[in-house]
């Protein structure tokens, strides 16, 4: 009998410990500001880079790093913004396929906002 009680107690404690926790609202805002800042810094670095320096491979490091950081921060920003609107899209959708279509459309719209137009 004590084994059954300890198992039930262990399971209830485990369930209580693994309850999802919503992050504070300011955390998402701070993360978004940081990602926007990283994206802008990477874009500025790439704009200041001169094409004539491409001949020397030692000069490739900064633009490559700026590209990777900008792409990563931009992707994170798109995912963060799309994820923030997930509940609203889910309430508006009429099934899983409609939700997937709305999510893909939202991803494309957010990506277009970050890509500079010539």
C-alpha cells in the first residue's frame, strides 16, 4: 500500500513540477528589441563593406559573420512575431490545414517586412 501511495505522490509532484510557465511579457519585448538591433547592426556592417576588398579572403570574415548574425536574428525575429500571434490565428482558423496556411502566410509577410527593398 505504501508503494502505491509513494508512486501517486511522486506522479503528482512530477506533474506539478512540469506545469508550463508563461514567460513575463517584458521578456518577449526585450528579446524582440535585441533581435531587431542585431539585424540592423548586421545590415549596417554589410552596407559599409566594399566589394573591391573581396579579392583578399582575409577580408571575408566580417561580411560572413554579419550575414550569419543577420540571418539568424532575422529568422528569430520572424519566428517570435509569428509565434506571438499563434492563438489569434488558431481561433480564426477552420481546421489544421487552414491554420497551417495562415501560419505560412504570416511567416512570409513577416519575412517580407525584414528584407530591404531596392
